[in-house]
C-alpha cells in the first residue's frame, strides 16, 4: 500500500478529544476490518479516487473480505442494521406510454405548426 503510506500518517490520539466538524484538516478514521459500514465506505471511496490509489484499495478490500470476520463496538451495531438499509436488487420498471397517447400528442403538435 505504497500510495496510502506515502500520502497519509495515521496515529493514535493521546487522549480522546471532541471531533471538530468545522475543521477541514480533521481526520476521520474508519476501521474496515471491524466495521461493515466502514468497508462499504472504503468501497465507495475506491470507486471515486484516482487509479493508483484505487488499485491499492482494491487489494486491501480483497484482503478484508477474504480474511476473518472481526467485529468490535460500532461494527457490531452497524452489522445488525446493514441488511435493513439495503436497497432492493430489482428496480421498478419505467412506465412506457402507449402508442395511442404518443400518436395523439404528435398529431396535436403537427396541427399547431404553421
């Protein structure tokens, strides 16, 4: 993960402090090994970042998916809610106007033209 380690330094905070939502430099750390929601966020990030980083994230994601299932605090709670939030696999089919309606509206448009 050369792209990740060259670009970011991640360290543990000495003490827990408040998260400043107004600070654009404040990091937000996710643990994809322990939290299925964090893994989904990492997958979404991979789909929208530059190619070299996406390749390394893909390797990391594959290792997480293939590895043992490890859950902790927030990850356990997120795992219980994930199935309830999944969208249905089959989307509703778009409605198609019948030929009668289409031809009627075309006739009206033709009459209006000078």
